[in-house]
């Protein structure tokens, strides 16, 4: 095929398969601890399926639902909800189903190399193109009929394969860094649990325990330890990819289970108040959620270095402003104490869950003395600093990959006659 002229993806052999919306659709109470994956938009993270964030259904329920079954080399696209436009590439033969918030793109490899199509769909230009079709007030969605209008450039098969191999190398570097970040965060969590859950903190041998709590620790309303600042209400047209504007923190900035998600950062071109700006190491909490399993609401993220101007927070989040508590300890407490799992049950709503910020401040929390908080911070902050450095490297790798993709697709960088190999371990996962 001639790569200089786009074709309409709906005119190729690519299949568009949506999730089941019938009466057989599994309800929340039908989820089980292990079994067949039942995927929603929050199950997608950095272009892959995050198995720690999926729900599971029984084999019998899987047999009852015939529509939306995933297969190896499928591309999963979120068409409504928090992560609208997010995509993942399926690399295993594990059984799974998508819910009604998602869509499967299944490419015919004679026309389109599946991994190439995945990178094409996730490119910045195509993401903006796709999001232009999104409509709806409470919950935006993208109709299949509009997705079928997407124009796609198709170089020759070998060029598609080489392009995918080059971009996969960037992904492998990003994944390696992400695994290192996860290890660092796990180290912080273990230190927190050792000190403040198991109560084996420095000097615990001499501590006097009164009613299950060390003496001099405080158990009081959260309002005694921090205040809240609400984010800004915004319009879709105020979000942009133009880095000349303020970085924007919204629901897509949170990983499922907490922590900052660096991919997909947008920028805000509208007006804001000083109290709606956050800086490096500030703590933010999600107070809105579009997932009925409450995967994000109540979770916290720690802001990385986003420039001297800081970042603007959306109305879906609140900033936690410490008083009488160390900021690093406050983040660890909110992340690892179980507070998020407790507070999320106060959220309510039909299509969109909302958590009233005042309810956060009314909850009682247990806080150790400031000297112990400071000692904890001195130990874990270097770990956070290393994780921030790796996160910043991932952002740069992502930008480099994004800039490289249009040049590869356009043919400005010719790769058709190059002998390029996939990174170790990836070749067998793609088109086999």
C-alpha cells in the first residue's frame, strides 16, 4: 500500500468489537477473587493490561457472555469514562472480557500489522483526533461509527514491523524504569508498615502502649492535621498539549491504587486561583470517580517536579495542606494506612461517584510525634527522589517516542530495508 495517502480504517479488515451490555453483564457482587479477567478502562495502564487492577468473573459467567472476548494481539480502546482514549495491546492468550466502556480493535495482519496499529492509535495526533469525537456531559463517550472514520497511513508490511520494533525498544526502557519505581515505592511501604502498623519504630521497646496506641501519639480529626484546597472546574477546550501552559492534574494523573501516573499529562489554558496550584511533593487526592468499583476515589498522588510554575488541579481532586504533620508522612499515611479504602465508601452518585471533601476532614486519624515523622521522612525521601528521577526519564522517553512516530510513519525516516529486531522477549508476544 502507498504510505503517502491515508485510508479509512473502517474500510480495512480491522474489526470493531464492543463490550456486552445485555442482562448477562456481570454486576459488582458477581466479581470473584480470581478467575477470568473482566476489564474496564481502569485496567489499562501505560499501554498494557494491569492485572493487579482488573476484576475477575467465574468461568460460568464467561461462558454466558459471548460478546467482547479478547484475544492475543488485540488492541483495547477505552471509549468512555476516566481514561477515554487509553489503549492497551494484548500480548498473552489469557481469557478476558471487556465491559461496555471499552472496544476491541482486531487487525487483519495481511493489511495491518497489529503492533503498528497500536502505536498509530496511541500517537498524539491520533489521540487528539479521537478525542474530538467524544461527546456527553456526565460521561463522555466515543461512538464506534466515528472511530471507523479514522484515517490511517499504511507503509509496506516490513516497514510497519520495523517501526513497531523501534518503538517497542522505547517501551522496554520505560517498563524497566517503571518496575524500578514500583520497587522503590514498595520499600517505602514496607518501612511505613514496619514503623506505623506493626509499631516497630525506632525506640518502640521503651514506648508505653495505651489502648493499643503508643503514648504521645494523637488520634484526632483529620482537620487538626491538614486542610483542603479544591480544584478548578474546567471545559474540555481548556485542555491542550501545548507545554507553554500550566500542567494539569486530573483523574488521569492517578494510578489505580494510588500514586502519580506520569503518562497522558495535559496542560491547562484557562484561569485559576493560587490555592489551586500544586508544586513538587504536594499531596493530592481524587474525590471523583467514574468507575463503579471505586478504583481511584480516595487515592492520593505525590506531585513530581513539573516546573517552577507548578500545576493546576481539577475539581476532581483536592490538595492536602499539612499542618502539624510532615508532608512526606502525610502522603505515606494516606497511601498505605487503608484510609482510601475506608473513605471511598462515603462516595455516592449514579454514573459518576463524588466524595464530599468535608467528610475527609471529619475522619479520625492516628498521627505519631513530629520527631518520628521527621526520622521517617529522612529515610524515605531519597527513595522518592530516585523514583522521581526515573519518572522524569520516562516522560522524556515518551516524548522522544512520540516525536519519532510521525517521522517514521511519513517515511521521513525510512526503515523498510533495515534489519531491526524486537527487544528480547517481545518478538514471540507479537503476531505469533
